């Protein structure tokens, strides 16, 4: 009579041990992408300098550098941070950014500015050229929120330093609907939000391009 309970206990123990040695959940990785275009700018691009041959691609203009950005500590991590309520977030451990946001966000903004303004020399942190650029852009990300199946929200203040001239400051709030419930939709929505912010920064940079000889 005592053998069967002991045998069942052994089966349960083995099952628990196998469960503990099971395969870890698959981790999915996502990236931000540049999605701006010259058509998104509020004004026409600055005229390119005359050249002997036909122009191909962006024109050569003053160099633009994206300085290191600031980011709220709560989202400065590899995992997606999901807003589930006014005072609650969830860390999605199985869904992660492929590179740190502090390097990916400046890269995407730099690519957007290059496309919008038609300027080749746009550098982003941590590239050394970003530190010595003629025009420097500083971005402070104050909110970087992800709501699955709803929207991505980015609230950023920024400053454009024009050499020795007075800096231009601004603040941009971009909210983009997520097309689906997947994390790829959230990443795409954040990319579109960064494109909107990049457009507003580009409008502050544009007078420097127009004034170039």
C-alpha cells in the first residue's frame, strides 16, 4: 500500500526537475529605424552649393553632431518597458532592444536629419566626429513610453548650438499609434515618433544651412 504513493512522489519529483532544466524562453530583439524623408520637412531644403558635375545624394554642408542623449533610468535598459497604468510598468524580459537606446536614438535622429536636410556630414554619439561638429544637437528624452496595442510616446526637449551664436531650444511631443499588438509595431511607432522629432529639430538647423556661402 505504501509503494504506490512513493512511486507517485518520485514521478512528481522527476517532473519538477525536468521542468527546472527546460529550454529558456526565446528572446526577441528589435531596432529603431530612420523613417524621415525630405518631404517631411516644413520648408524646402537649403540649396546645394554649385558643383561641376551632377549632384548625387545629399549635398556637402556644415557638419552636424548629435551629442550623448539623456534618457529616464526606467527605460535605460535592454528590455521593453511597457506602460500598463498611470503608476505601473512591466518589464518585458523576452523582448529587447538590439542595441542600447542611448546609442540607437542619436543614430536614428542623425540619419533622419541627413535625409531631411540633404546633408552628408551628420554624426552621432559615440562617433568622435560628433564632438567637433560645427552644429551640435543635444536631446533630452523625458518620456519614452510603450503601450502595447495602443501607442508609442516620446517627449523630448532639445537644443541646437550654432557655433558662437545663441542656441535654439525646443520641445517635441510625438505620439504614434501602434498598428498591431506586436512589439515590432511598437518599435515602428517609436521610429515614426523619432522622425517627427527629427523634423522639428531640422527646422531649427535649417537657417544655418541657408546662411552658408
